[in-house]
C-alpha cells in the first residue's frame, strides 16, 4: 500500500491546534452554546446573501421557470379557470398590446397572461382576436376567462376591470390639407369619422360627440380612405405609423381621449377579480410591465401609475 504524502509544512500542526481549541471549547461550560451561536450566525449570513442576490435581479425579470410564486386560494383558481385551463383573450388588433400571429402572439399582454398562469399554476390557452370589439362580443359565448381591454362603462357593466396597467392615446388622422386643426374642430356638423366598430374610441366618441358622425367598420382607417371621410380615429401608435408611410395625411396634434388598458374577468367572479387587481398592481410596481413593453418595442406606451 502506498503511503500518504506528508502534509505541507505547518499544515499538520494547524490541524492539531484547531482540534485542540475545538475540544477545549466544547468541554467548557459555555463552549457548546458559543459553538452553536457561531453556526447560527453563519447560517444567517448565508440567508442574507441569498436575499441580496434576489434583490439584484432586474425588475420584470421572469421568475425561475416552473416555480409558483405564492399559494393561490382555491376559489380564485376555480373562478379564473372554470374549465381547468386559463383562457386569455389576446387582442391582435392593437399593436401596442400584442404583436405576431394568432399562432405565435407576443407582447405585454401575452407576457402578463403567462405570468398569471405561472403564479396560479394553471395551464394557459391564448385565445387570439382581431379586434377589441370581437373580444367583448365573445364574452357572451364564454370564450375567455381573462381579457386585456380598455376600461369603458359599456364593458364595465359585464366585466370586472382592474386598474389600468398601460395608458395610450386616442388621436385623429386627417387629410394633410384639412381645415380641421384641433381636436375641438372635429366635433362639428358634416364631419365624418371612421372608427373600428366597438373599439374603446368608438364607445368613447359615441358618448361624447355632439355633432360629428361616426362611420363604423372593421377598419376605420380603411373607411377613411375609401369613403374620403374627414377624419379617422384610433390608437396613436398605429395611426402615426400609417401617416409616416402616407404623406397625404397627418396626425392631428393632441389627443381626444386617454385609453386606459386593463385586465378584466367576467362579472360574477369576485374572488378572481380581487386577485387580478392585486396582480396588476404588483406587475406595475415590480417593473414587469415596463420591461415587457420594452421587449416588445413599445417605448411610447406609458405604464399606468400604481393605485
């Protein structure tokens, strides 16, 4: 049998000294307690280091895949997913909220839906729609459990809304040489405005306009062009993108409304609504919403203030 290599000079002596000190410590009346206190202190330092590392994570950074953030009450889970699966309506008609295709949507609403499913431990089904109006219509058929829609009184009669998580603007598109210069100029007799049917701005303008006429369809800008309307109304980002590629039109300065985008669930699901309310606030405060907007290249959308 091969003999073990001798310890480096001084190492053996150090082991003996340490062992002797440990033996004397444990043998003393207070030695055991002091030894345990040192072990406890070391454990506390390790935990503190772990918490410090967690605190340095980037705001909005997804948690470890597959982990559940908290225990969710059973009544919340049942109301969020009566079928056993969380069905989230995704409005692909608003490029601020969602991009991509029905088969592979992405964006802030998709990220929020996935985070909600992760926290509740539910399987997720993304249910894409071409427009917000279609999402609202599908409520009657029970096609979804949570949705991402702008808060409007007509919708709020049938949907429990959270506070908004994103604020966007409603603006007008007009011909470049239009005599209409300000938002107030638009609400006059003889002015026709193209809008997407049952969109947030359609509902808002229906409530607030006194003289102008709304022309509704699947695509308000297309109606504006085809019927040579005096104006079109819409979400600022896609309206501005259209104007950038069509020099014969311009975006009117100023906004006619603030569009408050929120999460919602059908009325009658009080426990789910209360959970969503807290969820949205956490998503705003933690930086999750801001990070999701940045990832989806939506710098002009503003995160709604905490409530």
